């Protein structure tokens, strides 16, 4: 049984929505997204969480951090996706692939832990869901390779997430990781 830590986001949900409109447009423009891509990106739960995390945690230089992290995210789902896919070198830690979007200047460590754990949970659920597809196309998948026990990792990540209550984050990205929570698409 874990004790839940109550946290207060350092940025209101309303304020983040205002910031998100500008941030998502700027990133969409930088990557020359068409209207359909722009809308999917703006409404993508994973992108919203990545963009929100430095604001919710009250990080210094939140805007710059959000843009840099969102740029890395977009690179992981577009033409450069093969460079971001799982590799055997990532087997040491389920969070290794999140390294490029886990650099924050100051901020509430509990909120940062919750957000990064949500992103890791999303990734592990994707691995588990895609085992057969990845085998069929010859794509490396640490769950299929037996390097990650998805059920153990999912339980551990859910436990970490449940210890930290952040209602604002929950409204941006529900911890039950619905199908909307998939990393890409």
C-alpha cells in the first residue's frame, strides 16, 4: 500500500490551454505540418503531456523546455522515427528512450516523476500491444525480445503514478492510458 502525495500544479489548466495553443502552433509551423497533422498534434494526449510537464512542475525556462521536448517528440513520430525506435541498447532501463525529453531546469520533482512515469507507461503499453506486429515486420521490441516484462513494468509504473496526485495532469493525460494515449498516430 502506498501513501499518495497530493501535489499542486504550478500552472493552472486554463493557463496551460492558453500556452498550448501558441506552443502547438509554433511547433507545427516549425515542422511544416499540414492542417490534418496540426490538428492531430494539437489534440494528441502524449504531445499535450510533454508540452505541459515543465509548466505543471513550475520549471525554470518552461517554454524553451517544452519546445525542445516537443521537437524531440515530433522527430520520434515522423520521417526520423526509425532513429527513435527501441534498440537493444535501451534494455537497461524502461525510461532510456525518454532521456531526450527528461531534462528539466528545477521544478517539482514529484510532478516530473508522475509525468515521466506516465510517458514510460504509455511506451510499455505500446510495446506490449505491438509485439506481434513488430515481430512480423522485424522491428525490435524489448517485450517481444524478453528484455522487459511488460506486466511487471506496467504495475510498477502505475504504482508510482498513483502515489502522486495531480488533478491538472490527470485532465491532460488520464493515467488509465486510453487508446488516445498511444505514442504516435
